[in-house]
C-alpha cells in the first residue's frame, strides 16, 4: 500500500511536482500517464527514496521514504528510464550481480522472472550492450525483479521498444502482478494506460483523474468526433475556431474534436467546416479513448 | 554470495574487459620509469667545456690533461681572451670554462697559492652547480697528488653518502613510483565511479540496499591489486635496470607502498564523490594530483630550495612523505624506527580522505 501525500518538489525556479497526492493499492498495476517532462521521473525518484520532497511525504507500507530509506531500498525493484545495466557484462553476469546485491541467489526467484528471462536466456553469454532494445528492457526487468521486490517501479520501460516487444513486456507485467508484486509504471503511451488496473494522469507536475481506465473513459461527458478533410494540415486550427470546441488535435489519420456541447451533431460540424472552405469533409462520432480523456483533462485544468 | 563480494567481482570484470585501458595501465608506468630514468638523470659525463690557460706551463698542461681524462669533462675549446667566454656560452658550444691563473706552475711550486677559476653557465643553475662541484673535485685531487703542495690549513672532504656517484635515477625511481601509483589509483577509481554516475547505473546502485561503504570498498579493492602490481613493476625496473640499491627490507617497502596506495585510493574516491562527470574527475586528478606530485614531492626539484609557502604546501601533500620513506628504505637502508612517522602521517591522510569520501558520498540523487 503506497500513500503519496501533498508532494511538492522544485528545481530552482522550476516546479517539477505540485501538491501530488494519490494512493496505490496492494498488488495493483498502476499507470502514471503523461508526456515527457510531466514530472514522472521526479515523482519516482521521491517514491523510491532517491530524492527528498520539498514538502509532503510518501509511505510505502508504512515506511517513510526519507526516514526509512534503507528499509525501502530492500523492498523495491527499480528500472530507470535509461538503460542502466552494465553493457560490458553479459546477460547472466548482470543478473548474477543484481542477485548478489540483494543477497539472493538467482535460482531462488527464478520462477518470478522465468517468463521474462527465457526470451533472453539463449543470449546469456552475450554482453548486455549487444542486445536489442526490447531484450535490454527484458534484462533490466529481470534484474529489477530478481530479489522479488514488494514494489516494482518502472520508468518508461517501453520507450524506444518495438510494438511486438512492447506487447510482450506488458504481458510479462501481468504475470509479475499475478505473483503478488505491486507495480507502478510510467509511460507516455496512452494506449498502454488501458492495460493498467488504475491510472493517474500527470502533466506539468499535477496529478489528475486517479481511477480505472474504464471509469475515466466512462466519466468523460464531452462528445468526440473524428474529422477528415482534404486539408488535413490546416484542419486542427480550423476546427478550433468552431463554436463550442474544447480541443482539436491530430489523432492517427484524423483530427479529434472534443465538443463541450452535449448536443453537438456530426452533420452540423461538417456544414461549418464546409463553410470554412474545407473539401471532402467527413465527420463521425467516436467513443472517447484514454488519449481523448487525457487531453480533455489537461485542457479542463487550464 | 555477499553483496560486497559480488561487487568486487563485477568491478574486476569491468577492468579486465577493458583491455585497452589495462594495457595502458601496465605500459605507462614502465614507459615512465624508462623515460624519466634515462632522461631526467643529471649525471655529469663528457660535458663540453672550454679551457683558458693563462699560464701555459707544464703544470697547467698537466691539469688540463687531468680534467680531460676525468671522464666528466671534454675540453673542446681553447679560450684565449676573457671576451670569448660569454659568446661561447651563448652559442651553447660549451657549458663551463676552466680558467688557469697566470704563473700557475711556478706559484704552485713556490707555494704562493695557484689560482684556478671555474666559470659555469648558470642559465641552468642546477647543472652549473653540479658541474662546478665535479670540477672542483678533479682539481682538488690533482692538487693533492702533488707532493710539493703544502696541504691547506682546512681541508674540506666531500663524500656523497648512499649515492656516491650522485646517480639521478636514485632520486627519480621513488618519485616515479609516487607519480604512477597516485595517478593510476586515484584517477582510475574516480573515473570508474563517475562513469557509473554518467551511465545511470549509480541510480540503480543507490536504490539498492548497498551501503556507501560497500560501494567504495567494492570499487577500491580491484584497483588496490592493480596498483600493487604496478608498484612491484616499478621497483623491479629500478632495481634491475637502473641498479637502484635495495638496502632496506622489502617488507617495509611493501608496507609503505600499500599505505600509499590506500591513501591514493581514498583520494580518488573523494574526488569522485565531489565530481559529477568523468571529465571533471579527470581534470581534478591531473591538476590536483599529477602536478603537485611532480613538483612538490622533492622528486624533480629539491624542496630545500623552495620558498617557505611551497614547502609548507608540500607538507600537506602525501607524496612527499612517500618519496622520503621510499628513499630512506631503498637507498639508506632505514628501518621502521626511522620511517614510522611518515607512515603514520600517510595512514592519517588516508583515513581522513576515506572518512570524507564516505561522508560526502551521496546516498540520494540531489
């Protein structure tokens, strides 16, 4: 059980975290969703006792992250955003080293990492620096898990990893969760949010909407339209000029339009865009997904 | 396996895998000893000199012959006028002029006090001093060999103890050892710790149960072994190649080296606790350690000739004590009773550095 209460942290004039509070439940896969520079890494550093907050406190199963840092460092597994294992050591040697650091033998907890590690086990004698991005992340996860931590903290584990490896990685996380490990994952990828039990949006050092992904989507009252037209490049700007538009942003091959008005209709928007000299206009109502919710939430805040 | 043992194994693997650096670590000390040993040696041998013989008698000719046959000097120029001396020095064709006074032979025979003047090119002060001492020695022995000469009332007899031929390498070897050991140990450890900071792995180490003490000892141990090998290499080179005598006990020499290596490692850790990047650590070790070790350990420039504030500075730098202790043991054959004070000073320095390093070691990122 993790309780984060009113955390503030500044670096000089920059406010990295602003009154951040949330809770993570036992054995939960918790997602921290937000863009680069939102404050995810700083929050993690405070969470795992690597930084002191300016104010507020963090309790991990009752352990204070400043006072009880020694105890905390025994029960967490941490995987930084940057690949930080030893590239000149082999896969096996890296794993062996981290096992020794935590005073465990690799065999003891091998079952926990088996699902992850068996993908890289055939390359056991290869230097970690010669692994692909996806394999590096799997090795880093294995090393972070080898002492069976109570809390696993992963900072953007899938950044720079191909789509297939990303999926495998998330499958691995589910297995880890089933083994009873609580995990907090930071990611800038909105589609990964749906894979978490609960998520929190983070932007500019503020936390919003801590809930299950389903509830967050359900709670969204705005109507979302997908718009396509011949002039895709100028379309977001044109859309923003329409009355009642809360946000317009490129989304795949369309522009998503979040309308404040609950009675907004696709036909009406289409007519308005044609008046603005758009050609081949197509407007469809779509169900909101996490990314829409994030943008709406951030917009609401402003 | 304990965390510390695992850390030492991991650290040793880093060192062994980086074979290019490893080669440099073994080649540099050897190269330094050979280069400095051969080049810095300031032995007097076949130095080109001029002779200004004002007497032109048989005795002055004998003296000239004696100087020429000493092996130290090679008279290449005959000077006939005072005004020729300065230009000859300027052109660099000679380093010293022996001026034999008028009526040299007859004054000598009649006990009137024959005069020989030595004029040295003091633009290189140390060399000039050394040359004049050597020349004086040759002339004294020439005068002593003449039965007719009444001995002077006070006879100064100079004997160079422990290093009778004033062999420069005897000075250089302990100095090079001081230099090589402090650079390899302090610079390499500080680099290896700052590398982990740059790489980001320090973040994981900090977030683990490893204590600063474990990290530091884990880092230090492999370099301790490496530096010991280096110390042995340098001593053996000095002993076998440059014939530096080993009059004291090997155990004591080893102990001195061990203490010095420990001290250097502690210094390296301290540097890395303060330096955020490898670049900073490197410059700090080079300017903070290399230069003071070279200049203020008494290895190239004699400490006695320095202004008081530089002498004071040299007292708070550990290499000085090491060089003194090594010289005492190797050349003078001193025992522990003589060098224990210097050992204590070095141990104290080491402990202070180590304590400061453990204290300064950041257990968090900010």
